[in-house]
């Protein structure tokens, strides 16, 4: 069975602080895909990143970076120098190639960045 | 703007009624997905269609059904509505070249359904 855990329900930081959102997943598949999505207060879901299970290279995109570690089944997301516009709910999602054909989302982490 | 459109934006109806939610995928995308987001269940995958055919099924109730038309737009039909069906319903689309699980899905703005 697929499972995605985002243990942090809510996080509050002050602007310019760095913050890391944790994502731990469970899968019995060897080929799978991990995603992060952002849901700002307006409600839409915005794609941030996709990573396949064979690519453990960390990725950086501006102030965003992702750390994928298969050994710990984690795909953590770090925002550097956070801004008020980063306030949103962030979802981690898992999709398996063989044992599951659809997305499973984690419960989400609500990030509040205070000015 | 993801390029995925959903109508209506809001829908208020009564228990026992039937509603239809509509989704138009991004230009060129062949796969359409439906999701339900509720406070107690979170984001749940309902169903996927690829080029008019059902490809994958998730936690979709028997009272719910979907279809994808030749012009690739999709409709989600919800019948015998209950209070617990109140939720935000998202549609997403992807290119659909593969099975879809590894493709990036682009989400529409959602339809907020309130069942009274």
C-alpha cells in the first residue's frame, strides 16, 4: 500500500527564515515518482517538482531545494529565505509504476510566513 | 494559470440531488484526472481517463461516475448527494503519453460543492 506522511501539520516562521518541510513515503515498488505541490490560499494546486526513484540528485530552483534520500524514504523540501508569498499548504505525493497507478497525497503541511 | 478549466466554480445543492462537474484539459493533454479534497479525507484520487477510456480508478464511490468525450473534456457526475460529499473537486490533466503515473499533472482551479 502507498502511504505518504507529512508529520508537520503546521509551521510558522518569520520572513527570511529557512524552513524545511518533511515528507516520508512508503512503497514496495522500485519505480515510483514523487511530487510536491503548493496550494496557496486561493485554492489552486501548483506543481513544484517531480522526481523519479532512480534520480537521487538534489535539486535547487531559486529559493526552493529538495533532498531525496531513498535510504530513509524521504523527500524533503526546503525554502530558503522564506517570504510571505510562500504561505500555503504544501503537499507531497507518491505515484507507483507497478503496484499503484495513481497519486497518493500526503495530508499537507500548512506553512505560515509572518512578516 | 495551468490551462485546465473547470466549471462551475461553486455549486450549492441539496441532499439527494445530482450534479455534473465539467473539466477541459490543457491543449494537447490526453489524460484527465479527478480528485476530491475534503477536510476529513484530504486530497483523494477518484478516477483517470485517457483519450476517452477509463485508465485508473481510485476511491470513487458508486454514486459517482465520470466520462471523457471525443473533444477530451471530461464530466464528473455525482448523484444521490449526501452532506459528506461537500468538498472541493479538482480536475487535472497530463500529456498522457505513458501510463500517467510519472507525468506531471496540472490542476484546474476546482469546483467547490456544498450539499445542504
